C-alpha cells in the first residue's frame, strides 16, 4: 500500500483556500500512484476554529467543502479532518472527526475520543468524545485511525480512563494512522517523537502521522510529520516550518532512507534555531493570513527591538519593516548610533522622531496637577506612552502593523508601560526570556555580524531616566529567568524555589511581581508561543487574587 502524507499550512475559515490546497495534494498523490493520501486534524476548517464552531453556517461550509474534496477522490482514498455534527440529542453538538473519502463520496467517519482541555486546548468545550471503536478498511488494509490526543494517553499518570489504541487492537489492525494538530514549543519535537515511538513499540505496528504546519495567530505548528516502521525505525520525517509531501510504501517501509530535517540545527543551538524559525514563520503567517504586508516597530538601540527587527525583515522583507527611532532627553547617543548601524547592515528603512518637545509639552500641561512632586515613574512612563502614540499614529496613517518588542522576562514582572512599549498588533518575543533573546542575537550573527556587538554586550536599559539600567529594578537576568522558568513553566512554588537555592526575599519579590502584573498581560497583543507555558490563552490566571501577591 502506498501512502502519501500531505503536510499543509491551513487557514482557519478559508474554505476555498484549504480545499484548493487539499485537492492539489490529492492530484499530486494520484500522479505518484498512491492508494491513500492523509491530511491533518480539522484540515477543512483549520485549527483551532474555536467559537466559529458554534455557528451553524460555519459547520455547513465545512460540509460543503468536504463534498468538493470527496468529488476529487476518484481512483484514490483520502483521510481528511473536519468537524461532524452529532445527530444524537445527547451530548455536545459536534465531533472532531476524520473522514475517509473515496469513489467521490464519504465512505466512513471516525471521531476523536480524547479531547484535551489543558494549556492551549479547549476541545471539550465544543466536541463530544467518541465511545465506539472500530477500524477502517482501505486498499485491503485494516487501519487503526486516530486523531492527535488519542495516542497520548501514556505514562504513569494518564489523563483519560480509556486508551483508544487498546480498544482498536481488538480488531487486529495492520497499521496506525494519526492525524494531528500538535502546536510547537521548543521541546515538542522530542515529546512527540517519543510518544509516537512508544505507540509503535507497544502495538508492534507501523505508524503514519500527519501534523499541521504554519501559524494560527499565537499558535505555531512546526510540521515534522512522521512515518515509523513496526520495529520503531523512522522511515521518514517531513520538513519543519514549511509545507511538505512524501510517499511511503508499507511493504518496504524499513528500506526508506532519509535525512532528519532537524539535523540542520546544530545540537548546541537546536533550541534557539527552532525558536528562530518558528518566530519567523509566525510573523510571516500572521501578516499573510490577515492580508497585511508591512510592519512598524520602535527601534531603541536595545537587544529586544534589534532582534525583533531582524526576525521581521527575514519574515516580510527588509523593505517591508519601518523602524522608528524616538530618542528622549535620556536616550544615549550610542543607542541611536547602534540602531543606525543595525539598519545599515539590514538595508531597512527608518524614521527619526525626537520626542523631547512632546515630552516637555506634556510636562507643562501636567505641571499644575503634578504640583511639585519629584520626577518619578509617571514621567518615565510618559516617554514610553508618547512613543506608543507615535507608532500607532503612523500605523493608522500608513497601514503598517506595530510589532511589540517586549520579552517574556519583562512581561512576567510587569517591567513595561501599558499603552506605551507594551502596545502593538503582535508580540514577537513575549514568550522568549531575556537570556534567550541574547542567544537569538548570537544565532542571528552566526554567519557574520548583523546585530552590532555593542547592542548585545551593553547593559540593558529602558533609558527613561539618567543612567538607568534594568538591574536597578530587577535581579540579573540569569537569576531572574531561572526563577521565572521554574515558576511559570514548571509551576514550582516558593518553597521549591527556595529549596533550589534561590534567596527567599528575591523569590517572594519576583513571584509577587508576576502575580500583580496579570492585569497588564490581559491588555497586551497576542504572543507567539514557543514555550510549554506562554502568557495568553495557555496560562489562565485571575487578575484579582491574593495568592503570592
């Protein structure tokens, strides 16, 4: 049996576009003489469609699209993911389903059994879980067809009371197919491969796995679809961060030779290389899928805006990103010079707007109300808000989308100004700790200096008051980021952190800053997710709470 895996970048709700891409892949599979072509979970609608699933018209359009795809399945079979109505009055109105299409029609449908509702997932909000298990027959083979989470009920503390493959094994299948929407984080490729391999070794069956690729706002999908033979040898792995298509023969799966796409990332920089490519894809897809092509950002001379600028030019093109330099009375000349050097290296356009006059004007306007109080946080934030206002004015006038340049360390402890440096249409580095921003800069410069060395090596500063440094307000980033990682990603509490050797006063201060800054994060742009626990849809915390605050 010849099986094609089609790894496609879908667009949520773009039915004509998704159908066109699927039909193109079906045509390609026919030309390659395949029996079966496999597409990803909820391919027709795109993933995650979220509350679009509550609109009957949306589901109807999914069904219309499926009929169009089925009409193209003559002389070949396709497996395609799409929502299916639940015709039983009991339970949720929909299933998350895999459709088997052949002879111009829907042959059979299988529903997803395990519906995740943790982290970024909320499938049980919309879908009814499957409780009936049966194989499908395609080209003389008995296939155990599952959908994403259905293969993840492994380990000492399983999340679900049923394991779908245990139920399907009673029908003695010949092979496993899993269609998925597995979002990227920089460790997911390891967890995913381990999980798929565990299924193969447990059930002694070959496995064909198809994942999404592309960005859906903050969720990034890395692809990496796999074919694994019954002995646990990887017969093929599709590309990361781009569409791909490969054909496999089940009769000689073990003889397939391939080079792992991950091999292009050196082992010592794989994490940062994956983050880099994920962010570039995330920016590019956000703009493409919204129909925008030009970006705008404030370039401060610091490392965060420098890295954001480089990533944006790689995603959109150097001429499509406008940098705005906005020095204030407290900006150093070297910050302006460093920014100009970076712009020369990139060949990217810029504007220079001094904010001194605007800052002084606001100061005069507020003087009667500020009375004789000393210079403080209000005056510092005023500079950031003037810059934010200028960026949004340019965005409104010319249609450039503002890129937010704040990093995860700053977002975590509230080290940023609402309606100032925290505004924008998309947060590029909001899930990247400051120490990893430095690593990204080094990765960008791996083949030659793009980001000037002085931007990387000088002490970080907001430059909102004389001689200001980030370390005046925060612990050094190598300490701060370790505490933040263990608290946010690993959910370690103060006792665990202090037992790990961190000072009690530092721990309690940092955790308080994280929890009392939640109101700020609720007002920030969507953040491209690259970690296992990003701010936004995957981390749901109350604003008004007493715990650790």
